[in-house]
């Protein structure tokens, strides 16, 4: 495949990209630095998004070499703007660097050519031309660049079909072996199709099905699949991204029992308060068929899956506790008659589990409404007094301090106490612990 220099429309489109870039945070600084050298080009998703009049999530830039030095210069130029200090980090081994500041993020990579020693393996990399750098990419709409400096400054360079595919909303791989070289592109295909509303071009759809059918995803490390799955979970419409992954057949290729119930997932997300983690809730929802499988202990299976996918220990715990508990919470919620009973049923659980359990009750009971009441009101109810107040009132140290506090909180939750500390202390002292 060769990248072709833009024609007249390519030049016009390139100018459009540069104008769009100048309006983005950090864009002017990047353009100014680029004019001092010959080799800087904006590439990939940033160019695609600017042409689609979407805001890129980050800027991707390639340079001829020394990505880390360019990142440092860029961070210096951005620091002059004031605000939070930009950080620049470089990975010499990969020839990449990253500049992050409060206004955004710029990824810098040394131009490279790649070849795959075997299907699913990490590519072998060497320095390459801009054309070679485009040729190593996943889809035509990402194999697109606008040099910001040098002889071709302002031209649009792209893989064959890139511009028509962008216009027509098509995802097309650059060559027949693309999904076998890098099967994570199967997940990327689904993620981009959901995000951009694009469709796989027929031959690409065929190649994706063939790759899945021949077990391509089994040739990639679970860690890389996990990284792609987390990108899908972080999409602004993550349910749509997972829906596309599921429809492609890639979800069950990761683990045969994973299932997406889109309607349940959306209801659960609607219940989840702002301090919850939508990504973990969604991951847990995919695991529900495992939770309710009577033939297998779900915990070790979930652990192995999430560990292999390299979820952090904290995230893994939250996903497991959510998936394991949500179905039972649904039952407990339907039995809880009073706020204090809801507290007893819910207070030890993740908010993701409560949202998922609450969503499972939709249409069958008042469970969803109860979860809502919990999130909006009851979980914020706390005692004003502490154990120390009870010790001061003459209660001996020991488990009864906790029992008494629990009793006072239950009465407060059920609306049986007047306001204030005195009422709480009286309620705590009234408990007969003999
Ligand atoms: N890429 C690829 N194959 C992969 C991962 C990435 O070919 N498995 C290429 C794509 O061409 C992509 C570029 O590397 O455009 C940068 O990757 P990434 O930042 O993930 O892609 P963006 O398109 O910039 O994605 P987003 O819009 O989600 O930031």
C-alpha cells in the first residue's frame, strides 16, 4: 500500500485540518514549533476527527526521530501559557513520548515501519517514512496525515480510499492480513463503528468474521485484549461500543459466557450516581451469566479472566463484588420494607452492585425505585454522634458500642428520631443489650 499525496481536494482538506488544529488547546504551540523543523505531521485519529468536525480526544504527532526531545520542547512551549505545568514523558525503547497538561494530551511517535513476525505477536519496528507509518495502521480512515512542516506542509496524505471512506462512513482495513497481524483490531473495528456510526466495508466485515472464526483473538495476549476492552468501556457511549463488540462475536471469543444485556446495562448506568464507575459496572454486567451459573464456582473463573485482562487489583475486586452480589441484592431489595432494612441490605456493597441489582428489578417490583431512594437520600444519612459519645455517656467499651450506634442509625433512617445529637444518644442508650 502506498500513501498518496493529496490532490487539490487533499490540499483543501489539509488546510481545514490545520485551521481546526489551531483552534484546539496546544494546537498553536504545536504549529509554531513545527515550523522550526521539517518533519512534524499530525496523524491518525486527530486528523480523522478534525475532518469529521469532531473534537479529537488527543493529538497524535509523528516526527522523524527524537520524540522525547520534541516532547520536552513542546512541554516548554505549553508551560509558557501558564496554568498547570505540562509533563512530558518519553519511552526511548518504543520511540514514543507524551505531553500531558491541563488542556489536553499530545502523543508523539517517531515515524516507523512495522512487520509482524507471527500473527498476534507484537510487531517488529524500524524507523520509516511517513508513508510507511501510515501503511502500518488499522483502518484507512486512520491512515491519514497532514505534515505541519516541510515540503508537503498542509497536504493531506492518506491511504487509498481514506477520503471516500471518511465521507461514506466506512471502516476498511489496509490489507487482507490486518486482523491476523493484530487481532485487537477486531475490537477497534467495533469501537470505531459505534463511536463514529461507521460500517465495516463488506470485505473488511468478511475478514473480521473469518479472523474471529479461526480464533485470531486467541493469538494475542490477554493483556492487550484487556487494554482494548478498557478503551471500549471508557467510550462515552460504552454500551454501544460493547454492543458492537458483542454483535461482531468478539465478546464470546474473549470468554464464551460473556453477555451484554444492553437494556439492563443502560438502566443500571442511569441509576449509578456520579461517584460510581460506569466502566466497572458495565464489565460486571457482562459477567452476570457467570454469577448465576449453578454448575461452576464463579469466583475463580472471574478472577482468572479479570486478572488475565490486567484489570488492576482494585478494579478487579470492584467488578467481582458487583457481579457476584447484584443478583442477590435484587432479591434482598425486594424484601426490604423499611429504610433501615435497605441499609442493612445495601450499605456494605459497591454502588455499582446496587445500581446493577436495582436495574435487574425493572418491571417486576419496586426494586429500581428503592435503589434510587438509596442513592438519592438514604446513603447520605449518618449519625452525628460517634462511639466516643457513648463512652462518655458511661457505656463500657466493647461490641455493644457498635450495636447501639447501629440501632440509633436504624431509628434515624426510619424517621423515628427528632433531629440532633441528643435524640441519637437517647436512641443509642435505649437499646436493651442484655
Ligand atoms: N493503531 C493501529 N492498530 C492498533 C492500535 C493503533 O493501527 N492496534 C493505529 C491507528 O491507526 C490509530 C493510531 O495507531 O489511529 C493511534 O492509536 P489510538 O490513539 O488508539 O487511535 P486513535 O484513532 O487516535 O483513537 P482515539 O480517537 O480513540 O484516540
